[in-house]
C-alpha cells in the first residue's frame, strides 16, 4: 500500500468558467478571459479555470485555416510571451489569482498541441500541460502531449487534464498517484453530451477522492455548439456549483482540506489499491 499524500492546510477558493469565445480572435477572447478572471477574483477565487482552447475558440475550421493567427508560441522553457495575453496577465496580477486557460500552442520543435496555459500571480505565462488524449479530428490538427502535470497553488496539488483526458479513469488516477488533491479540466463538450459531461467528472472525483474543477465553452453555432454546465465537484462526486447549459457564468466554490481528509479516511481507495491486478485473468465458460 502507498502512504496517503500530505493534505493542504487551508481552504482554496476556485472558479470554473463557461463562456462563448469568438473563433479565431485571440485578442478579443483574452479580453473576455481577463474580465471573467477579474470577476472571479472579486468573489475570492485564487484559481480560475477557463475552457479548452478558449483563446482561439474550439472551432476546428478556423484552427485549420489560420494556425499562425490562432496559436501562441512557446519558448524552449515553455514560457509564452505573446503580447495579446497582456490583459489576462494584468488581471492575474491585480486579482492575485492563478489562471488556467485553454490555448493552441506551437512548440520549438514544430509540434502543435491543445494545451492549458498557466498565468501565475506575477503575470508569467507558461504552458502547464499538453492534452494527451486527442479526440476525433483533433488528431488531424494537433500532436498529443507526452506527460502529465501537476500545478501547486497555496499548498494544493492540482492535476491538469483537458476534456477527453477526463474520460479515461487512469488519467485522473495518475494525477491522484502524484498526490493531487484536485483535478482541473478545461473542456469543450458539445450540445447533446450532457449526460457524459456530468458523469465523467463526478466519477473522476469519487474514483480518486479529489476535487474536480470542470470548465466548458457554451453557445456557438452547430455543429460547434457547446453546452456549458461548468462545475466544481467534491471528493465524493457531489456537485458544489454548476452552471446552466446556456449562458456565460463564473461558478465559485471553496475546496476544504477537512472535507478532503474526511472523505479519504472514509473511502480509502488510494491507499488500498493494488500495485497491479495480477499477471493474468481467469476466463470461465458457464
């Protein structure tokens, strides 16, 4: 059995955002993100999570037609110095808030990834995580990431995932095995997927007795119309805050280390899990 990870010492207030970005307009979407982040900070949030590919918008035709205009460029050390991001950097500094926001990123080796940028409280921007599990036609435009990532904020370890990553139990479990207390998932769920959208992330929370912060785009035109439902789930998979299926929203909730500790004491899967499930499986014919 593995020892339980150390718990944070103080609560952490987070925000899950749903909004409708403009396809291809990184500058306009950055301004929208700055406005939403400022509102989250005014309500006490110390971390804000915005949807997958929010900066260019999740709109594959535009992403395919204008990669130069929709991408941000990362340096070898994964920093990003795009002047279009200045309003978001300023909002993070002014609000004392860490921002996780979706972007299309061009890396020095030429790889193009669906990524989460992390804008810290001093305004530095880094590529925090590259999506590992690409969905459908994303494979025609992007390269998969090759490793997981954990963000450290105020003593909280927050695993990073993006949309389809959260459909794989092992992705959330890898974050928990790295000591994560929470799992941040910028996403892009299309209208018609409400059941799966709500079930996957509640399951990841309970599977791993960790908080889950789920952000999603909303609105847009078919076939790229998104269904909102941004949410924060507690470590038993209960929903603390949830947005409607339509309309912009900033959902704020507080992650409580006492709740985390009590849940992990009552539901000890992280400690009890086997190192493997055995070398072979038995099969029987009945």
